[in-house]
């Protein structure tokens, strides 16, 4: 089951999920997500996007929050959709659930009239990059370096 998440009802479940999926943050940031990470999931979005218009989604498996996604609109250009986060619990990766979660996100983006879905992937995450490649995302040619990672922007026409 996939459903929208709210900060009031789902904050504790999101915080627990982030602890469970800390391996990604250790890879990307060099440290586990802190206590503010659950709050940031509900409030942050790409530049120029309206957090109130973003989708904060939870994937439930066996009654437990097992995946998160954040979909925003208006970045990198007005009308575009940007998948700021999509992550599954380590216990479920490689079982095919990501494809269904992504299909749901793509439907929301199409329904909003977005012509393209964008995302970023860190070079240190080849398994994630392989997932995005296998689902039709292609390099845009834009990359940037942060303190730890080379980050590649990918796009998929909808």
C-alpha cells in the first residue's frame, strides 16, 4: 500500500524508518540521519517548489512503513517534477517493490501534467544508479560536487 504521509500522524514512523535506512545517509552524508531528518522530510523541497504542493509518500509492506518518496513540482523548470527522495528499507531492496513505488510516483507526476521527471543520484550509489537506468532515466549532462559526492542529474520523459 502507498499513501500520503502527514507530519502530525506519521512523524514517528518516518523517524523510525530513517533510522532503519540509515545506510543510505551514511553513504551520502557520512553520518546517520539525525533527529531533525523526519521534520526535514516533511518540509524540504527543491528550490522554487512549494512544499505544500509536494507529495510525501509512504510505502507500507506487512503493515510497516517500508519506503519513503518525496515528489515536488517546479524544478528544475516550471512544470517539471522532481523526485527528491525515494528509498526502501534495506530488508526489502531487490524484491521488486521499488518498481511499483516508482510507477505510483510517475502516475502522480503525469497527472500533474509534468513533461519530465528529474532526480539526482550520487556516484557512490551504483546500485541506485542501476535501478534508475533500468527504469528509463538518462543523464542530463548536469553534475555537481558536494562535500562528499559527485551528483548526477537524471531525467525521464513522461
